[in-house]
C-alpha cells in the first residue's frame, strides 16, 4: 500500500431516520400508540462514515442529497464529524428518508428506506470522485445506492490497490462479477442466507455460507452474527470473533454500520483483520446500548478502554 494512501472512502447514502418506538408493529389498517419518536441522521453509508470518523479515521463520503431540510441535516452532520463530503445536491430530487420501527422492549428493528436523490448515483458519478477512492487506504460501499455505482467504486479501488469492503445490505440480487472485486464481504446472517441460499443459524452454517462466498471469488467473508459476534472466514482459516458487550441493548438499528465503520477504520490504520474485526465488534457493542443510528456511534476514546477490559 502506498504511503500516501490514508483513511477511508465510503460510497453510500444519507437518509433522515424517522424512528418510532412501540411495543409491536401495527397490522395493516391498524393504528397503535407509540412510546417515542426521534429524527436523526442515518443511511448505511453515512452511518458508516460517522462510525469510522469517530473511530479515528480520516473519512471521505461520496453521495447525492437534495437541496432541502433533510439535506441541511446531512451537511451539518458531516461538518460536525469532520467528514469530507464529496456530495452533489440536486434541485429536483429529495434527500432520502427512512422509517424505523424499534421494539421498545428488545431494541430490535424493522426499516423502510427511500434513497431519494441517492437513487440516481451512477457509475459516472463515481468516476467523477475516483481520486478520493484511489487516495484512500480502504474503500467501502453497500447496496442502498444503485448496484452499478457500487461496482464501479469497487473496480476503481481494486485497480488502485485500495482495500475493498462490500457490505451487501440491504440484500438484493446482483451480478456475481462484484465478488472478485471484494477483499471483504460483510453480510449479516439474513443477508448471507439470501445471497448464498444457506440458512445461517450458528457458526457451522456461517462457515458454509463463508465457503460459498469464497467460491464466488471473495477474499474474506466477514459474517456478522449479532450477539454472537462475527466470523472471519478466508482460505487461510476460519476465526470466530466474539461479541464485545458494553451493557444492555437499547437499539440494534445501527449495529451493522457501527461494525463496518469500525472495521474499516481499524484496517486503515494498519490493524490486521482479526484485530480490526474485534475493534468492529467493540464499536457495535457500544452502539447498541444507545438510541439512534449515527448518534449512537462511539468515539475512539470509548472503544479502546472497552477492548482493554475484554482482552484475555
């Protein structure tokens, strides 16, 4: 890796999270009373950018937003977090939004995302920001923006020798040609099951799913397993990385983004994959003890002491 490369470049979307807390989801045609509501910054890519920045990485975020109130929230968020935004503002498309149901007891969630302006991100848009990708140590993208844009970002990063992370979320069908572009693919259990056809219920089934990803050309499958941690699965071996608990679970909506942002930040500063995955678990372990997605992301000064207390 060239010495001039540093930090993390992230291609993804921003949405305004509209989070509702209640005891259960209403049925179709039913109205129920909730126990809480909060609006805040969200979107997988933007959440991962906040997580990586708070974890100490220099972060550049690539996306599109609208010229509207939610877009102003996005710009304020990135400015406050020290994130360099390579973002186009559109006059004729709105900034994205997400409905988030949070179970008031378990913290589990259900989400509907409308990308808005970010749904128009094209391969040409990614080409226009190619320098930011080539100059990074790590590049990460997801599937909330169009697949063609994600693929182009991975191609640019791979050609430049940048570490590539593909978080295939939300899971959808895509061309298998993306897989060989990925140093790491980071699905959760349900995403891994959707993409491989293998139900992921334990470590053994996670390893089988990992093998399926390797067969498609991925360098390493890093499957997140919720409260069970993560599985780092490559041709060199399969390692279970335990979860890192920081307290009672309040909300899980941003956990995957916390993990991915933390993992990318650790890789960018030179951590080995096992150490980086463990760091990602600690970032996620803190985030689930707090409400919200981007606002729940911990700072490096919080993560490092937690990791020290869990070392054996």
